[in-house]
């Protein structure tokens, strides 16, 4: 078993009117990496999450975006072609019709190669709607 080292850096900013943006970079790497291992030796992952409300808090939006940089090669880094490899985005929008009645829509969208972190879930991407009655 090889040791895996992980570190993270997180930034969060609270905007006026209860708007929040959070970003985190998580980086893991395998110590004593051998070329015969199946996986990549490093796993850099970027996470961005947001939450905001508009129209006197009648419309609320929140979501998350994650991107895995581990599938990129040196040419892509050099050319600045760092998007489109492997990731997911999950936005949700909620409209408060009245205090107890809320309706909304959202999505869970995945992309990437089949053997990648998020790519194996791309067939499970979905768009959804919902309605809540709170009592």
C-alpha cells in the first residue's frame, strides 16, 4: 500500500444580501509512485459552490461545480487547454410562490472520459423539477 498525501486550500467570501461564494482546491498525490500503478500519481480537484437569493428572497439559487485536473497532460497545460476534461455542475433554482409553497428546478450534469472521476457518472446526468409544501 502506497501512502497518499492530501492538502486543501479554501476561500469563502460573503457578499452583501446573503450571497456566498466558496472555492476549494484539494490536491492529493501518491508517495513512492511506481509506473505500474493503474491510477494517476496526482489528483488535483477544484470545487466551487455558491448560494444567492434575489427578488427579496423569492428566488434562491445554489449549486456546486467540481473539476478534476488529473487527466490533463503537459501539452494541455502549456497550451492553456485546461477545460472540458472531467467535471460536474449542479445548479438548483427555487422560487417561493408563497411562504409554504416552493417550486424549483435543477440539474446534475457530469462529463469526462469513462475511466475518470466524474466521467463514469455521465450517463446519470439529470434535470429535475420539484415542489414543496411546508406546514
